[in-house]
């Protein structure tokens, strides 16, 4: 059976299919176009919301934001002109809802996010192996470990269209094509020209990441997905559940599975399908509560409709629902007769929006532009094949009665099946999620030791000792909490996702743990040390090799320390891209600490230490062995420059230089 692929998400912000591979002659996107030429392009891909946070919630959880109370934009942000809003709060979904990355981590994937989240909650401590501006698949400890890596290309955000005197426009504003509902003025044209510039910049970053994948020899084993969180940041685009706000580019290159240059012209995809597809490709059994469906691979299913929602955006409350099939779009406005554009200070910073308001004040809007600022009807129906800008509302035309009723029924069935929480006042949802306006905190994990002399009736918060063997359970009293644990010391520890009881071997083992749940604050970190097998105080064996039962225990602890330290050094050195000088490696070592009792034994028994160091390092993964110099620098300091360890240090320097041990 073939190994599951690596998965790489290249996520654009605020981007409609304004790309060369989608037929835009003005776009300068050669790397994205090459990706499409080598894979499959989806012309009918749609986001679940036309704004960031609700859309990203669906993409990371596989759940509709409207079903989980994550539909308001955005829940964690105060608004100075609307202090009455029940914010801030983080969305707290049912306890069984997790980020898709937890399922992938449990399946052995190394999961990284670089760097934007914006999920309506802070990622719990169990969501990612790495999350930040330096997160990268290259930081996994073992080269063969599969990875799920996300890179968010934020340069195409709506704000990138605002004037920048320090950044001249490269795209000719006279060549851009404006939709008819925007004012055709130099100011609007320049804003869209800047967007083309930003797309070119994003394309360059796509090219860099794909080149890194090639350089690592991973392109053939990686499914690459390029997509956007919603449509472009123009008025009537972003924030609005039309094609202009929800239709997004989607390109997948998966060698051996997506034929080169293929166009899935009839395949309807919702971005809620992305996480479910990733789990399916990874071979993870799909949890039944997920609301998306795979669109790729052996479990791919056909989709008849793509649904989207529009609710409060910043200061302005609203509620709109929409459904799209392969041709028609139906929109239901829950506040008919009210303005299509409520007051939104952020949107009013956009040059194109400023031009619309200027012309409105002058009475100089065209009919299409005036419709954007006019009151809304109860329902809208558009034929996107003949009316791609969705300007001619067919809802009242007799010839489209069947289509209207079919899509109206599909939308109501979806709302009913998902339990649309847009019907619940936000004040009630916020109070339910954060009672009293206070964020709940995940309960700290408890350690439960199980063995022949301990049936696990009570926790062991400080650890303890037993003759062994011993099994360790971790438990949090918070329903739905996930637990992360590590056996490493220091800030460079690698945290694992707890999925089953831990076997604790002979010797002393310190376990650190913390817990998290979506919408909750992470628990405090807790730690406990367990001694298994009648361990005595280290060093009692005298100045030679440790004697009695201590030798196996110290040997195991030294091997474990070297494994962790070597892998940590390997990761750091890969981040830096070079082996580093002794001074640099010593500085790296200063970030961690050798356990005191182990350091004492190394000083007391340099001959034994040298032999064991060499043996333990010989068992390291090849990429961790490249960090052996750093390991030896740390051990040399512990052993106070003993001649035996100095000899090991010299040998390891030769190994790092490619001369072998």
C-alpha cells in the first residue's frame, strides 16, 4: 500500500481567480500557472463565507461556521464605536470538534502553520507542531515523517490595494478591467492595479516554496493545494456572498493522481471540503460529524451545492445566506429593505469604496453602481452563465420559478440540517461560550500511574516510584480537551499529542503535559517524575562505570537525552541552513540544560561517558547526526573537558564535516 502523501497548503488571502491559468491576460503569475499546468484546476470552488475568520474556521475544522457559532466577523475584536457588541470572545464549539491537524498529528504527521490563523479562536497547544513565522516542514526531526504544512500568503489582502506612496504601481492602471458595479475612475483603477502587483509578489513566494519542495526531493510525494480564503477585497466582492466574494482559485498538484493540465470543469467544491480531503488523503478515518466531503482521492464524492453565509461584519449586524449550484446562485436576505452596505469603517478605507460614496453624493452613479448602495430585496437569483457579475435578479421572473424553489429548498434544508445559529442572538451565543464574559480554561492534566503495585485509583501529581513495569495515563477534566506531552526538558522541547497510555521504561522519566480545547485558554503546564525499577541515586557506583542497577538506567537516560538534544540541534541547524561554529552551537546549548544528576554522572565517569556518548550518537537519525557537534559541545561542558569526551568531540567534528566517525 502506498505511503500517504505529504500535504502542502498554499493559502492566498482575498483572491478571486484573477490568475493567468484562469484566463486573465493581465496577471503575472507564472509559478501558479505552472502549478496548474502540472496538476488540476477547479473553476467551481467556493468559500463558505466571503470574509476571513468564518471561512478559515470552516477550513481548519471541517465544520460550517454557522453551525458552530463562528459566523460573526470577528468575535475576538472590540470596536470603539460599538461598545455594546458582546465581544471579545473566542468561539467554543462542541467538545468533539477539533482542528483537522490533531487528527493528522495523531496519524504521525508533522503539522506546521506559517503564520496567520484567524480561526475565531487561538489554536490550542495541541493543534500544531509549529505555528509561527518560521514554521516549516524542514523542521521535522525525521526526514521520512509525513508533513502537513500551511503557508499563508498575506500580501494579497484587501489592505494591499490602499495607496502606498513608497511603492509605485507596476501594473498599468489603464489596462485593468473593472466590474460594472465599481466606479471607473483613476483611483479605483490604481487600487486594482496594486492588487495585480500583489498577486505577482504572492506568485514569487509560491515559486520559492515549490523550489524548496523540489530541492528537498519531496515534490513527487507531496499533494500541493493552492486556494484562497474568499474572494478579492473589492466592494461587492469580499464580505458579499456572490461569486465575486466567494468564488476562489483552487489548484491541486498530486503527482500520479491529478493529470497534468486537467480542468475539473463540472466539479463543485466548497472550501469546507479542504480539511476532509486532507484527512482522506492521509488515510485518517473520517469522523462522522465533519460537514465537508472529500473532493479528491478514492473517497471523492460529488457535491450538488456550495453554501455560504454573511453575518455581522465588524460593527454592523446582518444575516444573508446563499447557495450556488453549477450555474445558478440564490441569495436570501434576512433584512430586506435595508442597505446592502452597512457602515463599515474598514471597508471605507478602500479607494474603490471612497469613489462610490463620492459619486453617490454627486448623483453620478451608474445603474449597476447605484444598485450596490440601494436597499435589498428578500431574495435574489442569478444565472452566472449569462450574467457573471450577478446584476440581473431573476427571482421574480416566472421562467425561473422552478429553479428558485429548488435552490430555496436546498438552502433551507442545509440550514435545518446544520442548525444555523444565525437565528440566535450573538449576545446569547457569547454568554454560552464565555459565561460572564470570562474565557474558560482547560483543566490541567493529571498523571495516573498504573502498574503491579498501583491500580490507578488516584492521580500521582508529583510522580513517584514503582518496581515496574509502569503505564502512564494522562487525563483532563475538561470535556473534549486534548493533551500534549513531552519527555524533553528546556524550551526547545518537542510536544507530542497524547493518544494512548504511555509505557514508562526503567529509570527516571520526567513527563511534562498541558491541555487545550478550542475556545478555551490552555491549561498550565504540569510535570511529574517517575522512577521505575528501584532506581538509586545516580553516581553511587563510584568513579568508574556506574555500578549495579544504575548503569542501565543512566544509559537509557543518556540515550534519551542525546536523542532529544540531537534532534533539537538538527532542527535549529536546518533553520539556520549551516552547521554553525562552535560558539554558535554553544549558544544553542545554552537554551537547554542537561539534567543535573546526569551531568554529575558524566563528570564522575568520563570514560564510561565517552563510550556511551559514541554509542548513543551512533543510533541517532542521519539528519540528527549532523548536529553531533552541538551535542558534543554540550557534553564536553558537562564533563569539564575530560580527555575521553574531548576525543569523542574531535571524532564528532570529523563526522559533521563528512569524514565519518
